C-alpha cells in the first residue's frame, strides 16, 4: 500500500514536504532549510509528455553541505539520477533524515 503524502502550504506560501521547504527556481528544486547543515538540490534534466503536462523524467539529485567554507566539489556529499520527480524527492527526504537525524 502506498504511503499517503501530505503537502502543506502555510501562510508564507512556501511549499513543505515532510516538514521541510521545497523551493523551485527554473529547472532547479531545493529541498531543506539552508540554516541546517545540509540541503538537497535537484536538477531537472529532461521531461516527458503526459497528456497536457510535461513531467520530469531525468532528475539529478545532490546532497549538499551548507558549509560555505568548503569548495563546491567538497560540498557534494552524495548524488544520484532518478527517472521521476517523485523518486528524486523521496531519496532527498531519506538523505536529509539520515544526515540531520530528524
């Protein structure tokens, strides 16, 4: 049985997924709070047509440290490529729970 996903939209208009902010800017989606030690960056690399929609079918996922003293390569703690946005967000959630312990 599939887990029911709850998406909340508070008054500040920031979309939350499992209690963490989910923000899109163009073809990039950031998941997590920049004030914490890690966030996830997702890059939409391709889309597929589904009825009247274009759905992401190639999403690169990066677990990033928010430590500004590290160079950009050292900030990448983990990465993968997923075939759907749903799979990308799910792995992002798992990674953040593991790193942040919440």
